[in-house]
C-alpha cells in the first residue's frame, strides 16, 4: 500500500492549509471523524493521512465503500459470519471491524447504509460489540477507530430522515469539510504538475512542459470530478506517449472549450486552424468523433459549416471514402450507418465525387475499364432511422431511388 503523508495533501491555498491543520489535529486523538465533500475531492487521502500520522499507524487500515456492497452482503462484510449462516458460508470469517482491531476502519459513503445497517453500526460504536451473522454470541472489547465519509450533505439527510441523527452525532466528533477544486483554483497547477511527474516516472519518460494557455485552460475549468478528474487527465496525457510540451489541443474538448470557444470557429479564415486542431485530435491523438465533435455540435459549440469542414477535410484524406472516414475519425466500423444518419439528419452530408475523381482519373488514362463496384464501395447510402438497409441492396441502387 502506498505511503500517504501530509505532504501528499498538495496545495498552497488557504483552504488546503486549514485542512492540513484539521487532519493533524484529528491524528493526535482517537476521536471519530466525519469527512464531507463532493466526490473526488480526496476524502480517502485525508483518511489515510489521519491513520498514518496517528498512534495506530502500525496497525491495519481497512476501507470499504458502503454503496458498492449490497445491503445483504454489507452486514457479513463488516461484522463477519459463521459457517453455514448462509449459502456459500463454508467457514467462519471475521468481518472488517474485527480485522481492524487496534487499527482504523474507513467507511466511505456511510450515508448510503440502510436503516438496519445504521442501527447495527451505532450499536458497535456505542459498546464496541459485534455479533457475527449466524452466531448466537456477542464479541466485545473491539478497539477499532471509525473514520467515515460522505459526498452528501448530512443535514439534508437528517431532515429527510434518511440518516439517523444519533448515528450522525456519534460519527461527527470531528468534521472535516474538503472543498471542491473549483473553489481553490490556486491548487490546480501544483496538483497537475505533481500528477504529471508521478505518471512520467512510472512510465519511465521525461515529464513534459506545460504551455501557458494549457495551464490557463486547466485553472479556468470547473472540474466537476474534482481532483480525481484532474488526476485522470494527467495520466491520459502521459500514457499517450512522450512529448516535449502539452498544448491546449492535447486537452479534452470540455476543457479546451473554456479557453477557446468553438462558436467562433466559423469566422476563422479558410485555413481554419482551430478546426484543424480539432481534426488532429481525432487523427493524431486517436480521440473519437463521438467524444470530440458530436457533443460540441449538439451544444452548438460547432456549427453545421464547422461539421461540413471536418467531413470535407476527412474525405480529402480518404479520397472520398466514407467507410475509411469512419476509421480515420476513430469510430467503430459498426458506426458507419449511425455516422451517415447523423450527417443526413443535420444536413451535413458532403458529396464524395469530387474527392474521388483524383483517384479515378489515372484509371481513365490507362484505359482501365470502369469498376462500378469499386465506386460503390464508399458511396454513402441515403439512410433513414425507421428503415434499415438490407445487406444485399447496393448503395448505388438506394441512391438512385
């Protein structure tokens, strides 16, 4: 297990300095701690730091996500079971609370527990007693520290009676609220550089430099997935291979759009450098049309003219072949009809003939006979959502109807 220390709580903001102080205070005691904040802010990191800086650091640190385990399995997972207590219980097994004796248990998403499980947990926290599923005797004198976390507002859950108030007050001896990343933007550059260096070291490559407009886009983004989302993007950039510089075009569209709105692309001169950058994300960086172009078009960040430009640009590369265009733009071959239907629906289907003429002209010069089947291979059929096209009907026959 990776060693996590107070140094791993990266950030220079006033909020992060306050969190470090609260974590160190919690680590000096055995009090129960409730960590609150949105998903991905780092509640699990704070819990590990509390344990590893406490007097229990040499004892087990056990974690469980309460929402990922069905309620029927959560009880034996936490409290253990005896042989024969249910189907598949072939031997006695201790639960996580017992396994964490003298150590710490971290209950993530604790507010997702059912009322019955909340009552069982409350009993343990009040008396230190557990009873394995199927057992007729109670085990006592467990010394397990409980840290819990939730991404919901506990007070809202109390008001709606979804969470027991007596359990809440048992857990909430020390409450540490971890703010979302968008409220501490000064931490974003430090975090991003930290993750880049970590993954570059893992993959044995030199960490790339970060262009100023790239960092501006990262800082400007609201990060709905918080630190976890930032970490994933850093890893994605590293696993794509070595590069000397990370530019804005390397970032996902939802981030780049904050720095350079695509709605302005239609006014770009004929070279359309911004759209070329979008095209390069699919061709060079292997991102899919459905993740780069489709969402931007649906929210009107891309116009119909922009979409037609991308299709024309692709047909130039494929010499008029729509089937090859599907592959070029990183779509699955089975997306061929879906792609053409999408273009037809939004009146963005581009005639292919002028892109193929350059390929067919040499045949005429060598007096090679015209091959209609070869031309039909990449002719986009006229598709409808209601009527699927039979496999034995040629695209040319459909186009002539």
